[in-house]
């Protein structure tokens, strides 16, 4: 049987605002997501992360679950406003918040689970948004983010050896500042490009600091996580083949090309023109080569056609229907996701050919249609999620063992059902069912499946 090498990492991913709750406990300051959830109509079920899976209090239960699934690693994110409640470089830190994460890290290590820590998974301190416009203000935000990163390296870097600076800059900029469906809910043609630029710079200067002041002593690695779905042209027409390339550049290349190659993609420059900020020579020298690995979040593939009016996609129409009317795969609870494992293998090959960095799949997962509406017993028998993970895990194994792509780790999204942003709690991505009335956690079949699959497919 084909297997991954023995040092292959696997586990589950979560994010602070989606699981912690306790938003005004332990000295935490508010984040832009606390504020955003209070705007009527923004969250489909009117909910928020106020309680979520209550993991700030129940983190030991979460670690028990991780042990039960037999993981080697766990990816979670830090809440910036738990560590620095207002957020800025001259604002006080919160010792209680630092102790919380320190204890979590110790407990993981005690159980032989390697922490993979994301510094920023979308919950900007509200204080910085109010003070100077948050991600829109280059001079301030880069310095404040680097200061926050420094506090984290200092407090946790003796034990944390795997750092992820940002989760999904595309979602931060396009969903937060262009479509307005994520915090802070802006709708603008210029802001997403400014925000994306400032996120790239914040990432790069935080990596520079780690490499110059911490890496030699702490010996860790640091990189960024980008999100991308594989794009298949609708047909063989030159316009649609070109649309698929442009779509990948607008989703991924706009971040990956500066970071791994040192420049914005031509296809993006051609469309965005002078709305695309420029890097100074000094900045681009810091940005180029600023990630030790390729962190990838991927959920689906898309069938694309030239045209439409959506700049976030690069003026590419996205669907799942082939010319003959057939669907790409099994439809998930959310409209943007269908199961298609071959696209995952293609994407892994594309990333390795294009960027030549070892890959960590930092998120991959599925949400079963109507899982919130069926009985607990039926929800626990999540066959479509098992089918999804089986297909994606096999595709990744083939990419590694047959195609030679260096995938080093895999984190399924998610350990638990949790607060699914604008979709609230009805959309469930967990391999563990959460009864929100009692906070009782129950493993689903998919969790059991992954436990067995990785036990079988990673060399001892
Ligand atoms: C990711 N899309 O977000 C996030 O990193 C997670 O926090 C989230 O829970 C997970 O995927 C599931 O949605 C995405 O519209 C948000 O294509 C939106 C999209 C993809 C991923």
C-alpha cells in the first residue's frame, strides 16, 4: 500500500473566533467580528461567536478529542485582541490571554500534538479599526502587526515551531472590503487592493523579524496560508482556457506571485491598473521569498467561463455544470462547494511546479447538506463527508507518491462544528458534532474514517 513518510503531519484546524466564545472574559478586547455580527442581516441566523463551541473554557475536552482521533498536529489561531486588547504597539498586553494560549500549547505538547499556530484568522482588534482604519492604514498596521507577532514569538516561540502569519488574504480583502459579506463589511473598488497589499507587507515584515531575531534560537518555520480552488475551463475555447488562468491569478497569484516570485501577476496588473498599489524596491526585497512553505486551504474545484462582472474572480463566471449538463460532484450545504478530488491533485501539482515550495494543506473539508435539520443519529453517519475525505486523501497520496509533490502535512477543517462566519451555525464543517444547547461533542463517522485512514497511510 502507498504511504506517506513517517514525518507526515496530520490533524485538524480551527480558528479563534469560530470556537473560543468567552468574548468578554479573561480580558479579551472586541474584534471586528464581534462588531460585524451585531449588524442586522449580516449573519444568516442572526448569531455570533459569543459562545461558539465554548472552547476557551472547554479546551481540555478539545484536546481529548484530538487524542482520540490520533492526530499528530493541531492548527489553531490566536485572538489578537485576547493578547493585546486594543491591539496597538503602545497598548497594554493581557497576561491572562497569553497564559491561556501558553497553557493550551503546553497541554498539546504534553499529549504529543504539534501546534501549528495562525497569528491572524480574521479577528482584527476593533480598537485598531476604530483608531486608524485597520488594514487600510499601511504605516500603522504593518508596525502593529509586527509588534503583535513579536509578542507571540517571544511568549510561545520556545514551544511553537510552526507559524502561519495569515489565513486567506483573499477572504480578508475580497469578502471583507469588496463584497462586504465578512467583517468589516465594506463595499469598495479600491480598498480590497490596498488591504491585500498591506496584509502582504505585514506578513513579510513579521517573517523578516522572525528570521532575524528568533529563528536562530527557536528554530521554527514560518509562512502564509492562501486559499485556492482548482479551475477547469468550461470548454476548450481559448477564452475559457484563458479565463481559468486569469481566475487562478486573481484568486491566488495576486498573493502568491509577490510572496514567492517578487511581483504581481501581469493579468492582475492589466485589469486593475493604478488601483493596484506598488511595492517600493525595499519592500519587494522583503516580500520576495517571505514564506518557508506553501500553506494551502482548498475545498473544491470550479468550472469557469470568461465574462461576468465580478472583479473578485477576475471577471470569470464560476459554476459546477459541464456543457453536457452534468455536475462536477456531490453538492455541499454551501453553494460554493462540490466534491472533486482530481482537481485537488491538479492544484497540488500546479503549486509545486509554479512555486517550488513544500506544501502544507492547512484546510480541507466538507459540509453535508441539511446536517442541522436531521436527527443526531443521521448527522453522525455523514457518508458524503466520508466520501469527500476519502477522495481528497487518496488524491493527495497520489500527488505525493506518484507525482512527487512534497506535501508535508494535512489539516482537515474542522475538528468541531463551529461558527461558520456569515453562515452562522447551520452550516456544519466538523468531523465532531456539536450540540450547541449542551456543548456535547460527538464524533461523526468522518472523524473515525480519518483516524483510520491516516493510521493506515502514514509509515510508522
Ligand atoms: C475558510 N469561499 O473560509 C476559512 O479559513 C474557515 O475559517 C472557514 O470556516 C472554512 O473555510 C469553511 O468555509 C472560506 O467562498 C470562506 O469560497 C469562503 C470561501 C472559502 C473558504
